[in-house]
C-alpha cells in the first residue's frame, strides 16, 4: 500500500473510530470532571489551576468552572499555597481520590475488554503505537509545530 492509500485508510479509520467512540459514550470518560480528577491525582494530589489547564489543553475559564463543581461536591479543595501566598493550589480530597479510583477501575475494565478482543499481538502493537503517537505529538508541540 503506497503512502496516499495509507493516508486515506488512516483518515477513514480515524473517522470511523471517532464515531464508534461517541456511539459508545467513551468520549465522556476522558472529559469533564472525571479527567480533571484523574489529572490532579496523577500530579501527586495537587496542582496549580493554570498548569491543569495547560496539561488538559483547555482554557483556564473551563478549568475554573469544573473546579467549582468539584469543590461543591467535596472532591477537591482550593487552598493558598503555603510557599507562595499568591498562588492557589488545587488538592484532591479523600472523596475525590475514591471517585478517581472508581473511575480508573472502570476505565481499566473497558480498556481490558478492548485489549482482550484484539488479542495479545494486536494489543501490544496498539499500546506501542499509541505511545509512539504521543511521543510524536509531544515533540512537535514542544517545537511549536503541528503534525
């Protein structure tokens, strides 16, 4: 298969995959409150709101709105940074950690089903390729380029 045919197949496959992801509501698992909680938990339980927005590639206003909801639910706390009183730290609460753990367990179960359906060889290839894509996108982002 030449590069043009590969490109066309990739575009078609990506479009179908995105449709399948939306049909199965999987996109909701990687957005909104859940992904913010996961990101905070992965940052050792605390992070600055601006850094959170940067990591999630969303506006600070969007992060502030989600943090407000999470705070009202008792899943996070916003506290003045003890080392720099000009900064506000977002910290996950015990309830937030429990909600995050529950969400990650559900994601692991769903991902496990997909990997099982693929079989060992294809599952290994998928994990390798997704990792490689992340490296490529990350490298280009650091250079200020789009892929």
